């Protein structure tokens, strides 16, 4: 792992350093020298403590103390430093953005010209695909599940709820072209909010299908998931249907699970709670290591952070997810494969989400720390434009604006069960293919775990993404 030298255990509270610091030291002052001489682990512990303290102040509405914490964090955080320095930048920005929303006029004024170019959006998704193995493993497992479910079928229709990446379906076309009985007629319906992306995917798939001499149609549906008109999917009788959802369904989640708790005895009452001791350290002197140490040193939640029962949540949007899954069930798919982030980012309070996001994004930043140089521009873009924006959405946003509502696999089991879906265990052959690919990736930190016929892709012992397969239960 690429780590800063001089990492050592901390014998005293890192906050002692701040008793010797002014809030705004001048360049070249002894205080700045002290900051530069602080060892990586000491600085990491200090940043974690300051972030949690700041989040507590923000949750309690104590803006003056929150401002003081942010000023202290800014002295230590850096977008091109070690893992803790880098991740702290985005948590600091997110907490500051949440504070600014207290004054909507100021917040709108500061963000009035902010825009994301489509080219940047495509680039950052491409970089995530290339720098991490998560999506590639998900595509291997998804394709294998579809191939097995569609054995012998002559007309196949696949609905891709996030048709942003053609590589997955190019690989499937190649496998289908080699079927002994000949390739089927394949129709792919791609759903995406950006027409330009659908056009690119359609061009690449049509070109590949012609090359392989496979009868092929691409049906583009320009739509956000929450506004999807199911009639536009054009599902026909006589075709075998498969559905693929990659990192999409969480955006439809309601804030609360009160409806689920009443209906399903499977609901785990601790799903949204704060479990500080259950997360295993990722590795010596990694960010998760530091998080564990800071929790041991003591953390007192604010009143805002103590509500951990799902029953305490509102259910304003819960029917969105329920009706969407019911509509998918009504299509009677032979197979539906779902990939989601395996994290608790849909907690009821700010502190729930800050703690869980620190743990999960710690692992993602550690992945990059282990495999990519700190000076890499591609790494910086993924951290800022993808992870930074997700962290901001989790921490700064509420209500329908908060889209990054990632939840754990057991919660998806409950949701699909209530919607009438039965779990289809992923095959041994599919898991073997995925495991071989992961082993060939060249980084020992990535691991795969079988969880009741589903797959968890992990960084060390930390689950990061889940892949599960389902079919309509009649």
C-alpha cells in the first residue's frame, strides 16, 4: 500500500495538538511547522475526531462551533494527501454545504452557475469502471445468470435500468453468438436520462451485433428511473424477459421503512443503527483502523444522532419503491439481477449517515491508495467528481433531494420478498468466473463472499457491493 512513512501508534490525544494552534496560523509559523511534522496516524485521528465533532455541531444547529471545527479541519485536510486527508476534504465540504442550506438564498447564489458537463459525467463513470473491479465482476455474474436463465430461448428481451456501459452487453453478445443451436433474437431496452449516452450504447451494440450476425434491436428509453413509463419498455408476449439493475434502485428508496416493518417479519431492527464495533479494521494504519481507534477513544452522539430505530422514520416516499418493484414483478421476468452498494447510507439522522459514510468511503479511498499513485489525476477526478458528490448528497441533502440511499443486502431481501420476488442463487460456475477475474486483478485486498446465494464484493473484510438474482414468484 502506498502510505506515508512515519505512521505510528498514538500515545496521547491528537486534539492536544490543537491546544497549541491558533485557528488561522500564518505561513511559515511554528504552528504550521507543527502541522507538517504531525505523523500520518496522529493527523488521521485528529481529523476523524474533528469531523465527528463538527457533524455533531451541525446536527445540533450550533453553527459557531461547527465553523470553528471546519476551520481546524481545513488546516489538516488536503485533496492530494494521504487517505484521511483526502476523504476529510469531501466530508468538510459536505458539512459546510449543509450549513449553507440554512440560508437558501446564499446557497442558491453560490451554486447558480454550477454545472456538470456530460463529457465529465461519462469520463468519471469510465474511470470508476477502469480503476475498480466492482462493476466488471457484477457484469460477469449478471451475464452468467442471464445466460443460464435464457437457455434454449429463441427471443430474449433484456431491460437495462442503467444503460450507460456497452461493455457488459458486448460480452453477452459474444457468448450468445457461440450457442450451439445458434444465437437468439435479442432486444435490449436501455433506460437512461441522457439521450447522448443511449445513442453511444446503441451504436456500439448494433455494430457488434452486425459483426457477430445476431438479430438485434435496441430500444432507447430516455427517462429518470422515478419517472419511468413502463409502457415504453414494450414488453411483448412470447419473449423471455431479463432485467438488469446496476446501482439504480437505491435512488427510489423512501427515507423510512415503517411500512416494511409492519408488513415483513424479516426486518432487521438494527439495520439503520450505528454499530461502531462490528466493522473490522481494513489494515494497519488505514482509515478504518483510525476510525476504530477514535471510537474506542470515545464518541458522544448529539441528541440528533441517537435515534436508530427504523420506526422513527417518516414514510413520505416509501410507495415509490413499492410501486416500482410491483411494476417490475408485473412484467414477469425470468431473471432480474440487481447490483447495489452494500452500505448503510439511508439512516434516519445525520450522525448515522456520517459514521456509516466514513466507514464505507474509507474503504473506497483505501482501494485507490493501494493501487493508484497519489499524484494521479484520474484518481483525483474519481474522488472529487464521483465519491465527493455522493458524500455530499448523503450528508448535505434531505428529502427527495437525497438520492444516494444505499442499503445492505438484507434490506433488499426484505423489499424483494414483499414485492413477490423469489431469490435465485447465483451459480457455482458464475461465482467461479467472477472469483477468477478478481484474482487476476492483481490486488490482494479485493475479495468475494457467497452470502445465501448472492455475492458480496469486499475490500479486505468490508462488503462494498452486492449482486443478487431474483424471479417473479407467482
